[in-house]
């Protein structure tokens, strides 16, 4: 938010989370459409970034083995990491500037099927892979209906955050403001031809 607020090319920034006036909470999927409807007053937006995602909750840690796989955890991660973001793309698509816009949703490299070497983390990997497919499929439709919009799945790299904390995030992750600056550097140079890509924070293409 701060990075965008201080950018001279940016006239207005709106931040949305679970506790804003028009909240989005993926435990209540109807909040997505209500929020988008409320924001239509201030549309169009040239850039929409969705950072919502979960790896672990109070109840669940990522599965180490197949024995740990269970329906509740898989459904919860699918809801927050794939269904919520996909419905956000759907409802927020109406707010995008049809002349020139970018929509980025944060995914994760571990959601790449081709890049999966270590296994484990079943629900997180599967939910981010599902998200990736939803992004790619939408980008194909938007090639026809929103030709001036780039829709991107982005891997932020390892960031020191609540999400990475149980996995030595404080030691191996970089600060969130640094990660945001690196990602924004890629986002500002995106072209409409980049639509339907899965990119890292440094602009490299990842295999789906
Ligand atoms: N950190 C990493 O190393 C890393 C690596 C690869 C990918 N990612 C991805 O990057 C994104 C950001 O991760 P992060 O590191 O910033 O994690 P984080 O610090 O745990 O932040 C997650 C965000 O998601 C929100 N959120 C979680 N569940 C939600 C729900 N049901 N409804 C609405 N909002 C919800 C949280 O809101 P509250 O504050 O209200 O809980 C918080 O703003 C995620 O998509 C993650 O999968 C992160």
C-alpha cells in the first residue's frame, strides 16, 4: 500500500481486507461481490493485486505425507487459495479499466505441477495449482473480451511473514516491503502480451 501511495503515477489506492468498510472474507464468499459492487463507485482501476492466501491455520499445518491428507484441510485451503481468488477475479473484473489494466494474484512456486520435486504440502500445492489453472483459463477468455488487460499469477519468493514463520521465514525470508518493491518493479513493466503468465518476483516465467 505505502509503495503505491508514494508512487507519483498513482492517484488513488484502496486497500481491502477482512476489517475494512467493505470487507472481503473468503469464509463468506458473498463478501466478494458486495465489495466489488461498493467499489464500482470509484472504478475504473488500472491495477488490482490480490495477496490473500493461507498455508497453515490454527488447526492445520501443511501435510508431510499422504496419511495427513484430510477433506477439511483440503476444502479450507481450496476455498481461501483458489475459490476466493477466482471469484475475486470474476467480480473485480468489472472494475478494471478496459483501456489498460493489470490484475495480479499471488500464487506460489510450489503450486507448479512441473516444478514439484519434493512432494508434501498437498492442500497448499493443490489449491495454488487450481488457482493457476483458473488464472490461465480466465486469461484465455480475456484475450477475447478484455484484450487490454494482463492477468498474472505471481510468486512472491520467500517473504518474512506470518505464513512463512513456521518454516524459518524469519531467517530465510526477506522483508515484506522489499518483496513488494521487487514485485512492483515487475508489475509496472507488464505488457498486455504477458497475460496468462506465471511469473516470479524477479520477472522469470515459471512452468505451470
Ligand atoms: N510468505 C511467503 O514466503 C510466500 C511464498 C509463496 C507464496 N506466498 C503467497 O503470498 C501471499 C501473501 O502471503 P503472506 O506471506 O503475506 O502471508 P500472511 O502474512 O499470512 O498474509 C495472508 C493474508 O491473507 C489474508 N487472509 C487469510 N485468510 C483470509 C480469508 N479467509 N479472507 C480474507 N483474507 C484472508 C490475511 O488477512 P488477515 O490479516 O485478516 O488474517 C492476510 O492479509 C499468499 O497468497 C501466499 O500464498 C507467500
